[in-house]
C-alpha cells in the first residue's frame, strides 16, 4: 500500500507497517521523530520507496531502521540538516543515497550495513563529522567524496567497507576515531591533503595490528 504520512509519529504508522510498500511524506512535515524507542518507519520491511518533502529538516533516530527493501533515498530537494543515529541502519537493498547541500551531521550507524550502497557523495554538503560506525559494514561501498567542511571521521566509520578504494581528503580532516578503516579496506587514494601523512601513518598502525580484529559487528 502507498502510505501518506502527515505527522503523528510512530503511532500513525504502526497499524500499517506490515503493509506499506511506498511512503509519501507530505509537504509541511519538518521532522521524522524518534518516540518511545521507535523510529517513525522502522521495521517497515516491505517498503521499497520513500518520497520526502522540501519542508523536511531532520531525519530522526532509527527513522528507516531495518527497512530492508528500501532501494534508494533522495534528500536533494529537502532542507535536512541532520540524519540521526541508525536512521538507515540495515537498509540492505539501498543502492543510492542522494544527500542535500543543507546536511550538517551524520549520526552514528546512520548507514550501517547498507549492503548495496556503492557511492557516497558529501562534496556539496556542510557535514563536519562522520559519526561512529556511520558506514560500517557496507561491503560494496567503493567511493566516498567528503565535504570540504569535514574535520572528523568517527570510530569505525568505514570499518568493514572491504572494497573502498577512493576517499580523497581535504586538509581539514585531522581527527580519526579508532579503527576508522580495517585491514580489509583496499583504500589507495588519499589525495590532495596535508592530513594525508596523518592518514598514512594511521593506516600503517592498523596494518601492523593485522593479527588482531579491528571490527566489531
């Protein structure tokens, strides 16, 4: 069924969660709140499509948690500034996330285990920090373009991204959480930055610890 969300939080969605295949969030809605331990659309396991309005400013914690059939999300026409913790965690079929220029923060585990995600482009956003575990266990993620505003990569942010090979850095990226990458990552492009030396030194430290697991799933 196509479900039009006009507000009301999780309570308005719960009776329909097992039937929803498509969500249309109505114009005028500004946030997708986290209430009583539930994200608005969490566990809508049949949802394949979500249309989001130009008025949307915030995607709350666990908003689309375990919407395993959701294929893509387009936020480009929204005013979203924050993507909350675990907002798209285990959206296994997601292949694409188009992010808006207004985006300032990505929460912890926001895209954890999005198994089909291949490219992340933050280059036109205002994101300063990539949260802890934000893209952990995205095994097909190949390329990440960071925002020029990004200064920090959180703990295990890209751990388990086994084919990640391109992540150009700006001079502003100076903080690296523990085990940002792991020894499975095929990262070979760390381009154009004064922080490049810091990253290379960091990666050498990680490689020297190959005998120990870096990643907790």
